C-alpha cells in the first residue's frame, strides 16, 4: 500500500503556521517553491508576514533535529519533509506557464509518480480545480472548520400558545431540559404561535436554572428593536461575560449596540477605564500606512463605520435630551462681593464652556481626547496586555482563527472583549463561512460560562437596506 503524503500549499501555512503538526502519523511535505513564497512574505508588517516568519522559525527548529530533505520525525509521530522542484529528466513538466503555483503542482505530480499516495492541501479553490484536472487528490484545510450544521446561534425559538406566556414559565422550561441539552448562556425565546411580537426571553445559567431577560434601563433611551438585539445587549452589559461574539448580516445592529453598551459601561457605570476599538483592513492592504494622511487621518478613514454609528448614537441621545447625565453638573459658587473684573469674566467663559458640554453627547473625537476611547490598529495590539478596558473588534470574519487567538490572548484582568462580524461577507481570499476566526472562536468557546454569542438576523438599518438584503 503506497505511503500517504500530504503536500501543503503556501496559503495553508499563512493560514496556520503550525499546520504541519496536525497530520500525524503521515508525511507532510513542503515544496521549495512554498519556501520561496514564504521568504517573499516574511518582510511584511502584517499578519501574513508574521505567520510566514513563524512557519520559518518552526522549520529552523526542525532542521536542527535532522535533514529536512530526507524528512524529520515529529514528536507526534508524523514527518516533515522539504521537496525540491523536480528536474525535467526525472519527472515530466507541465505544459503550463512557469508560475509558482504550477511549480508546486509539478512537485506534487512528481511525488505521485514516485508511488506516494499524494493529497494536495490548499485553500485556493482554483488550485484545487487545477489539481483535480491533473488527477491529484486535493482537499481544503479542514482544521478549525465549523460546518453549517454545527453553527451555534446562541439562541433557540420555542413557539407556545399565548396563554403559556401569562403563566410561570419555569416549569415549562424544566420540561424542555428533558428533551434538549442547553448550552451555558444559551437563550430561549418563548414566542406566541400567532404573534411573534409577543414573547418572553430567558437565558440558561446552568443546573436547570433560567434567568428571564428584560429590556435594560439605558440612560440614552436606546431600546432593542427585536429579541436578538435584546440578547446582544444582555450579553454586552453583563460583566461576568468576558467574551461576546455578535454575528449577523449588515444592518442588524452589531456595531451600534456594542458602542451603546461599551460607552454605557465606561461613562455611566464606570466599570472600565476606556473603550478600545479596532478592525482589520483587509480590503485596503496589509497596514493603515497605505491610507493617506497622518496617523489620525488614517484612523479616521479606516474607522469610518465606527464614526457613522457614533454619529447616529449622538443624534439619538441628543434628540432624547438626556445625554447630560454623563456630565456631572458642578455646583456654582456665589460670586464674591469684591471679586475683580478679570476673575468674573474668566468664570463666565468657564460657565459657557461647561454649559456647551452639557448640551450634547460627546463626539468620538472628544471621547478620545478625554482618554475614554481609543481607535487602534490590530497590527499594533500584538504583544500587549490590555487590562480594565471594553475591547471591541469589528469585521472579525476577515481574520483567521490564529489571528483571533492572538487578539483574545491580549485581554488582561478586568477587561471584556467583543468580536463582531458578518460571516456571509468575507473579503479575505482564503476564508469562508466555515473557517473564519469569528465562527471558529464562537464554536470553541461554546458552553463556557464567560462566553456568550448572538446571531442577529433582522436588518434594522432602514427599510431600503432591509429590502436590498431581500431582493439583491
């Protein structure tokens, strides 16, 4: 029986630098052209560059244990081997353009002709098509993949007669536990059979206990528009939940709700020192250096969706005329009888500035100047420890599981982190619904007491936005 050999494409090692440790007890082979591409990427100041450097470091450690060209045995029982590009006199070459991809395929074909049971592993769909045309067995990289069937939404709906909603629901929920194994912090939506707007919401807290969820009393009079938004707010406002993942299509309120909850925690409850916001820049290049202007101008362009949501929050808060709750009104002193004119004039200016501040909700730039909010690039979060902050990472569907692991491991004592994104809208070429870091993290942390997730389904941005989602 021919010996099995897994040949890895470059994108696998960029996706997961430790990929070759997961194929025991088989041979894992890396063509020299893959090393050339890693060498090209290693100088980048991006996650791709870091993963390339980490892969090379792993190989450097392995070469000290033996010859990589002959194969180095791993502690897990497998073997890692470097494959040279075959010479034409040993293996036939492809009558295709001499591109790095085609040279990698030539190497795989050569090893197949030498009698190995070759399986080519790549996340590049076009490479899988090419390999299939050449008669090579090929697969996607299946580690850290969440199938559609395993997709955990964080809530379930149970339709009941309307009369059931008027009764004590604890007994009914206890009956449900006999037929369904609930997950910690999973939500149960008891919904009237004939009226979806008539419902009760509960969160499972373990040991057959359920907590009823009510609309939170927020100082800015922002209310959830549907049950899923209520679930999201409950998770965001609960300090015992250290990691929250919010998933859903555009317009469902992920960013807006997180801003509302984060600022409420920082400004009103003062449970965190400040709010830190970051998001990847996959469509714009590997780093914010590609954007025009100085650092603040780069961040403004890069964070425009955050500014848009902040503007909407400011508009909502100011219209409700209750945003002055954030500003504590200082008692005014009676003017001294003999206070000089200069002091009285200075005091009037101070009072005018204070009155101006109390007249409206602070903007994002004002919060940044006060040290209550910071906008940062994910690139610069590596190696840090971030304590006592409300951390919000947006567009996480464009990050790999390895990148998400790096970010979550930065969370220090007293901090909370929120990961949000749309798993149906992915800009990274080698990620999809099943393999992006947001989905994988949600699946891995499921059933842990400090984690909760919510899949938001209803667009609340505008009637036009909702219709576009349905028709287009």
